[in-house]
């Protein structure tokens, strides 16, 4: 298999693990970890496509810029999600996501 096939396979495995973690965890922190894994899987796939492009090409530069944008987005998402989680935890005293449904009642 080629290097790009390994990157796609690795990205698919990370996406499946992230989806499974997001769907099975009951705590908010576990769900956030799953979402971060899914964002990382897209970064791995895009890095594989960028590595397949010739050095100095405009496609490679665009993919690298997009990868950097995904990493910045993931960091911002993690910071906002952690702030929301901490304020929810202080208000309710629990990290269980099922109890968050009470906020909408």
C-alpha cells in the first residue's frame, strides 16, 4: 500500500474510534475527547494528501494552510468547550451529560 493509503486508513480508524467514544461516553469530557479525535482524523487524512503533492506546489500549500486552520479550530473548540463544561460543573455539581437535559426544561 502507498503512504497515502496508510494515512487514509489511519484517519478512518481515528474517526471510528472518535465516533465510538462520543456515542458511548456519558460524561461531557469523554464526549469532547471523541470530538477531538474526529478532528484529528481529518488532519491526518489531509496531511497524507499534502505529503503526496510535490514540494512547492500550490495544492500542497493550500492543504498545509487548511491543516493549520483545523488545528487552530480544534484548540479554540477545546478552550470554549472546557469553559462551558467548567461553568456547567460548578452550577450542577456533576459531569454527567444526561443531567444537562434538565437545563432545557
